[in-house]
C-alpha cells in the first residue's frame, strides 16, 4: 500500500499485521426495534426522515429521547442525528438536534433546532432531559475554556423553545475530577453491559515474515475486532485497526480513555489498506502506546464518538515493550516519570504601591505556568518550532489583584508526552497583570524556573512591584 505518497515500508510487518485481516469481518448488526426506545412512538418515521436528509439513522436509545412538549399527553421526541458525511477533526462528532411531534401516534418532523453547520446545541451526550409544555431543557457535557477538545468538563443547560426553535444556553458548573471519574465509570459500565466482555484473547507478540515483531490483541468488539502495533520506518510506532464497518473516505476518530485525564485520540493521519478493512496510522507521538502500555487494567474505546466497549490491557505493557523496543519505552523507563506529584503553589507578594494601584484600578493578576523539556525526536508533534522544546502542557489562571496563594495543579502536566522526552521536565512560571484596565502589563514580577522535581510539592514566593517603581 502507499502512504503519504511513498511506499509503506512498514508493510514488512504488515504481512502479519495487515494481510488476512479482511477475514475477521464482523457480522452486520440488526437495527434495534422501536422497543429499544422506551416511551417513544414508533421511531421508523424518524429514521426515514434521517435517511432523506443525509443523517445517520438512530441506532440506540440515546439517539432519541421522548416526552410531551405539546401538552396533549402523547410522547413527542427530540432526536440527535449525526451527519452522514465526512466531518472535520473533533473528538465529538457534530450532530443535529431535531424535534418530532406526535400526530395521531406517529412522529412527524416539527423543526430542526441545531445542525452540524450551526450547532446551537453541542456536547458529548446528554446528562438530563426535561420536557415541559412549550420547551425542552437538555443538560449536556460541554467544553470549557480550560478543556482540550477530547475532554469536556463543563455541564451546560440548553433550553429549547419548541414553538420557535430558539435555544438559550447556560453553563451550570464545571465538573471536578471525582465527577469526571464517575462519568467515565458509568460509561465503562454501560459499555461492559452492552458488549458483555473486554478482550477475548490477550495481548501477544507475533513476527512478520522478515522477523520484525508486532503486538496484537483481539478486542472482542464487533466494530473493531483486532488491533496491532509495530515500529515504523521513521522510528515511531505504527497502529493498525480492523474496522469492518468503516466506509472508505469517511472521517475516523478513535479514542481510548482510562480516566478523565488519561485519554489518547487518533483523529488524523489515517490511511485505509485497499485490500481489506484495515486502517493504519503512523503515530506522530507516543500518546497511544503510553496509554495502552500504562498501568490501567482496561480502556474505554470510542469510534466517532460512539462507545465500542472496553479493551482489556492485561499484559499490554510487557507485550508493547517487546514489540516496540526500537521505538517506545514503558513509563517505568521514561525520563521524568519520577515526578509523582507535579503540583505546587505560588505565594504572590505585592509591594505596597503595587497593591494600592491594582486595587484602585480593580486590576487582576495572571499566573502562567509552562511545562517543557528536551525532545528525543525534534520532528514529532508538540515540539515548538522556535524554541525546539517539547511542550508538556501549560496552565493559566487569573486571580484578584492582591497578595495570596495560587495553586498550580499537577494535572496540567501532559505526562502522556514523556515518551518523547529526553532528560527531566522543566517548569517556568510568569506573573503579570491581567490587562483589564490597561493593554500593557503593569507589574515587574520575579519568576520560578527550573527542573520540575525541584519545584513540585513546594510553595514558591514571587514578589511583584509596579513597573518603574524604585
């Protein structure tokens, strides 16, 4: 096969990893009956409307929610339908929100509230749905300003006026880590119930005809029965997934999660093997093997936003260590892994003049923290083009313009990037005015800079004066 205009040299391992995978095609899954959608009228009209309008038909009860918004006592419906076309990179597929009114026991299209091109309602599934006469209130998990695209932590209420289709949006709260973990646990439990199993056969090492090793696991998932990893020709891992139901020339987003802050997303660089249902990704960073070869017992797997179930990781660390010895190292051998708790605190101390001026202006203080290090591979992802440093994450917070303590959370450190780290991770903390009252910085502050192991777990004082203050 060809990849990025060149012969896919790693096809040597593909004699075992790609060839023959077409024989593991999953049986076609039957469309659920209307009984799978409790409280709904027959959803066949919804699916017929979806097909006519280039949407994917409703596949499970989470796609259609029923309740009475007209006040006539009959169950109406709101449907979440994905676009039946390639969509831009995101861990959450764009969807439409469509209202259907019950007319004589049959659901009829009433209006389209939100579309993939104009998403007035967005998020990764609903937490709650409340139907009232004239309106529906949907509570979704959504991205906040601090979140990466993979990992929404916001809880937002969207109120739909069913008569006009207008939507009012209100952020209710931001989930703490415990709530995020409970969400992952519920998702995992639902996936286990739906699929009935994790991997049916464990991780193992096999060899291609040329002797090159590769890791292989049968997942027990109909939509993705097999995964393989090996070292590619550019010194980075290569990932292959058997996806018998994935159509050619469609967008592919594969997500693995072992916790709310431990997530690996494959969203780009996919190429399909023309001879079978295998999709190959030449990994640009070690995030995927870092997660699969970590200490977790299983990973929640999602394909284009839909849960496939859980993948057993029993034995994955030793298997990947052997198969990827030339291009990846497990966490125990990676630089910087000794930083057990990366969190620390900053004690801001203002001079008398600085404190008075910030109070007069009602100005705030911004604390910006950057984690970085020396990369093993300067051409890999997350390496800054100008500094040549490996980006290991950052954290920014704005506080009141007064003396006080600011906690820097260890979760801001992107440990999944340690696979490309040579040496110890570094940290830099800068403090400046929040620029609410003036576009220019008003403060002259000290910095915290050095090896993270010397900074973590401690409180560091930073003194700030006004710029120009003697």
